[in-house]
C-alpha cells in the first residue's frame, strides 16, 4: 500500500491567506483515506492582500510577472513549512490563487507558477487544475466535490463557506455541486473598511439588525436564478456586490447582520429544495464554519430536516487544501479528479500539470 506524502496549498477568494496541509493519502480496499499530519496558515501582508485583490486590473505582462513571483513565494512558504515541521514530502499540490474566472469566455487563471514553485521548494508540483475543464467546455469549478465524494460521502450535503458558498451532494446517483453565491467575501470586505480582517465568531453581526433594502438588493442578484452548473469569481463580487454594500448607509453591525441573513437564506433554500428524506446531515467547512452566528442562523433557516454536524477545527480550516492534495494524488495515478456532472464539461477528466524542479 503506497502512502502519498503530499502538501496541499490553497488560497481562496476571501484573501485571508495561504493554507498548507501536509497529508498522508492512500488507497485501501478501493477506498481513498487520509490523515492531515500537519497544517499551517500564513496570513497575507496588507501589501500582498492588496496586490492579489487588484490583480484583475494588472496588464498582461504585470500579471505574468506576478504569476512567477507569487509561485516563488509559494515555494518559499512550502519550504519553510517543511523545515519547521521536519516533513518528508513527495509532492506539492497547489491550487494557486484565482485572479480571473470567466468560464463563459473560456477563461480561468490561477497565479502561482508551478515551475517557480517547484524550483524554489525543490519538490515536484502538481497545479493548474482548472484550465483543462474549461477547455472541455466546463466551469472549471467547483473542484472540491471529488473530495466530498471520496472522503466525505457519508454526509448528505457538504457545504463550504469560504469567500464564496458552494455545495456538493448526490442527485440521482451523480455528484452535483455549484457555487451558491456569497459567503465571507462580503463580510470581510465590510470589516476591512474598519481595519478588521474578519468578524470573529460573528460577534459584530449578532449585535445588528436587518437592513431590508440591502437584503432585497442582495436577494435580487441575477446569479441566484441561474441553473447549475454555475460558478462565480472575484470579478462578479466587485461588479455586482460591492456597489450594493458601498451604497448601504448603516452601521457595520447592521450590514454584517444583513449579509449573514442573506447567506443563510440562500444556502438553506438551495439545500432544502434538494432534500429527499426526513433527516439529512450536513458538514460545513471553510472560514464561515467558525462564524457561530452564521451557523446558528443557517441551522434556524434549515429547520429540523437538515442537521449541521460538527467536524474537527483542523478539517474546517484545511479541507480545501486537503482536497487539492487528493486531486494531485489522483492526477499522478491518472484517475478522474474533475467531475463533468459538477462542472458541465464534455467529460470527466484527470486534470493538473506536473512540474519537476530543476
């Protein structure tokens, strides 16, 4: 039985930093299993956060330069993590950081050059997991459902509350998944206006009240009416959501409270319309799973039909990094790691590009 010793790297749309998960992954009796042996989060400096946020406005040559330098930075973070924890590593699987996501134009781009990363860390790297699916006519997202299916198939629904909310579940025998809509992007955008990275456990949002005008404007966003497969990126947030938040003249507490209610209502609506029995189980991961007020509001909207099950904090924080480690392992074995039922592409694929250090 071969155990893959692999680091998964994940940087999400919430712009809160880089997650690193050192995982042991192996196949036993035709079932993939894992252990997260070590993990670390590296917060972005204000300069790096701003550069990532504004990367959609860079010229082509500036973006490619950033792609290379960010890849080197990723390699430096991986190398530091390895030395700190004295890790034995076979591979690194990197999501990179999505700067452009417009699948309707056949376009998705994750910065973080795999070659620069591999050279800096001196370890083989698998990355660029989205491009092939978009080339096959898919959304290139979401990708985490392969991990939901192989690692967490005992749960009826798998919800990730990162910058974006996305859901994964079985429908008519096939894995179905898509981006529901907003999650932490709007919350963090609002708190950063007053110098806070995030609303710790939702304490500020809990104190607020609903701003009905803002809630109505968020609820009317056209994206929510689209059929799946569908996905969104930071560009959508900047174009469609930021104007709504900026136009809302109210207290921070009320804006955060309204945003939480909006997220909970939209997530609950999508889950409840796909229930098939009297009792369902739901696991929630991502930064939003640490927002107590958001989870309480979501459970209230779900009622008794769906119960939120708790998972270890390490899994909440590093599930996406874990899944990209799995995707890397599947790619090395030429096994399917992107599901067409989820992305809408022509076929399932084994996606990702291998870069060897030189």
